[in-house]
C-alpha cells in the first residue's frame, strides 16, 4: 500500500483574505535537533514559524528526506517510505514566487522558512479516517505580508464594498485605488467586486513612486514630504453603471499603508438586484453548503432530493437561509413562513400544489428551533450594546406560522433595556438565517435496534431504513392591514423545493475476530486470521478496515472493507475477511483491527460525525 502524505500551504494577506501559496518548493527534513522533536511536534505551528539562515540550510542539507512543489491551489503530496512512517519531520518551504507570480525575490537570496515539526504517523492516521483530510497550514498575515512585500515587492489591497445601511454586498462595481502624492496622484489599480462585494488589487512600489520623470526617476512624493514615509497614502473611488458609489479624496487617504491593506468600503447609494428591482427578499439556501434550488452546480439539489455533489441527505437542525427586508417599498411590514409537505415530486418538475403543505414551522410542534436572524450594530461605536443579536422566538409567529422579524427586533431591543425607537441608532446586518427547522420532527423511520445482528451478518431486508422525503415551501407577504386580512403578494407565488431527502438514523456497525469468537475471546490466536464486520446505513458514504500492530511494522487497509466513492452502497458485510497469509507479515504481537465509517448526513453547515470514531477489536497473535 502506498503511503501518501497530503498537504496544503496558504497565506493570509488579511484576516479574511486567504490565498494559495502556489509553485513553491516544500522540503521535508529529519528533525534538525532530535532532542527537541517531540516538543516541537506538540507545539503550536505559529510559534515555530521562522526564517532559515543560509548556514542552517547547509547544515541540514544531509537531513533532507523529501521534496515536493505546491500546485496552483497550494496543494502538494509526497509518497512516504515504509521506513519513515513512525518518524517526525521538519517541514520548510522555499519561496521563489508569490501571487500574482512575482518571478523572484528583489534581493538576491533564497527565502527559506521553517513551518513546524509534525508526526508522520498522526497525519497518515488522520488521512485514513477522512479521505478529504490533508495537513493544512495558513501563514499568519503579518508574516506573509512581510515576505511578499520585503522580498518580492508585492503589495496588495483586499477589501469589501457594502451598502452602509443594510451592510449588503455590492457586486459588479468598479473600485479604483489611488495614491495621494504631492505632485500627481498615482493609480494603483482597479478591480471589479464579486457577488460578495469582495475586490483585490495587486501592485508594486513602482506604481506609487511614479514622478513626471518616470521611468527614469521613481520616488514616493508623499504630500506630507517633511515627514517622508515609504508607503502609499491610499484612497478609493467606486462606481457602478456611471453612478458614483464611493468618492474619496486625498483628505480621506489612509497614510503610509503597509504591504497589505485590508479595507471595508461602504456606499449610501441603494444598490438593488437588477433582476428583482422592487424587492430582493428570497429563500436561497440550506445552511452555507447548499442552495435551495434544483440545478447542476455542486451546491444544488438533484431531481431526487439529494443535496450537493456529495448527494447528501439533511439531518438534525437545518438553517433555511436567504434574505428578507423588514419593510416593503411602501413602508409596510414584511412577514414570511415555511411550510412542509409529506407529498413530494421530482425537483425538475413544476412546483407542488400549495394545498399539499400542511405542516408549518412555528405551528406544527417540534419543527421550529430558535436561531440568530439579525444583528444590530451601532452606527456610532458604543462600549455598551454596540452589537445586539436578534434570536427568533415562538412569540414571533402568528397562529398561521407567519414570522415577523420586526417583532423579533422590537422584542430584543426591549429585552436589553432599549425601545423600538432606538433602532434608528443601529445598522441591521442580516445573518442569512430566515428560520431554523428541526428535521427530527419530520423523520419517523425506526433505527436498527442495537445488537439485532452480529458482526458479519446482513441486515434483514425488512429491517432496512426506508427513504424519507419532504417538500419545503417559502412564502412572503406585505402586511397592509392584518386585522382585515389585507396583504400584498411578494415574489409571486413563493418558492418550493419539491423533494428533500432527510434522515436521522444512526449508523449500525459491528466488528469482531472470527477466531476469537470461536474461542474464549481472551486467548492468543494464530494461523490465518479473519475479521467479521457489518456496516449499514441507507446513506453510507465511506467504510474502511485497517490493521496495525503495536510497533506499527504492520500498518495496512484490508481492501475488501474499503468504500470511498459514490455511488455508495448502503451496506458492507463480511463474515470471513482474511487479514493475513497473504500477506505473511504478522509476527508475534498485539494487533488492532479498526472499522472506520461515515454517512452522507449533513445539516447544511456540517457533516454528521456519526461513525467517525472507529470500532476497534484487539487481539494477540502468537505465531
């Protein structure tokens, strides 16, 4: 079996702006100071990150064990020799370029940095448990910005453009960064914001040291030239469709900025979605992982009701996410609700009839779970009640399940000693969650009883867990006059997801050693050894059987127990899985047989850890 160590290297240019460290050389060494290797392995990597001098690099040359190069995503992998599985290693990298591909350091020297010391055994065990796992290191922004700027003359601006009042991102806007100079202001670069309002501008010192004699003479002509500093003085312009969104001047400039500048720009101009110019409210997702629509992207639901590229099923409490304004364009309050139907249809067909949706979040017992739906942030900073989180509550629903976020905000303000009038002091930041729904109130399929079958036995067909699907419908309305049932329709007839597969059943697992079962369970065993195992879940994602001895001279997967790709089966069973002979590598020692497994249950934010802790069976093998 090949032992592949997988890793990833990235660097922060801002606390919320991470980039891949691509096309750099990874160096894996035997520890430089063996006496310290155990302590270094256990230490925090951020405390061990440092430059490697030329002298140290020469001294450690003979300790070099492996080399690799990061790809465009900052990923790399190394095939590890069997002789090194129990070793600890130092990991360094040689930085020959930084995004966006500055070709070489401006100083004629090799930039080598030590990251940390790690245990190869621990990392490979983590990879065995989770095929998607890889050793991951993100360089702190203070370090990475210094490396980029000092050695490569790479300067960067990372920022967001938002609406000042709603804090919603403004997409497709053109943002320009300017350097305020004594003679002529320099244009550092222009970028277009993405759907999250994010933009990035890369530049070099040559861009802000331009003079009327450039390119022959370049110098930073700071307007405060009597207190000359080397960094640019940055201010911004932004426009969309010819309309000015941000119009800063030299007076607004951020003085003598460093290699990395992180900014949040805001505009008072009300930017709306051009596809929905009247009202941007919508149900858009399930948590952060999935959209609430049928489609072909890796976030969408398929026709049968499975979520995302991994064909996940929903479990536990899910966040129904999106955005809804407090009031309509005419100033009337907004209400919304979610209803559920036991009747389903394929997601690529016409929406189910409205009459099918008889279960209502906030009305049907058990469906509603409280969650944060808004955040209030003071427009002018205050040490007291600067940020207030608004949690949904049962009292925010009416008898028909219509949720009133205005009531939730007013209730929260009163609870902290303020009044509804104090809302004018705050900006409202939507937290994405419209309502949280507890799927356990919908699923009813019985789980497999504990100890119903032994290891190696199949789950009876009549005991297997059936498929459970539900449809979810979102509705939103303008409240013109509630006592007289006068409402305005928003968003047409609402939005429906015709089919969503849900499951809240635990995985069923059993593991034993055949030769122990047939003895006293405590006696040493010899000869050919067989494992027995049963793993069952209707949405099984992964399964693996792993054998090792105490000295780890035997360390391998039992191949008949491996499931690691879709479409997954629902059960893996073997009553006589041969563990040795061949291979005839088992010597007299204590062994552990481990059964790993996982399901495709997901709540939209996190996958279920059910099955992640392996079942273990110990035995003593006597030749």
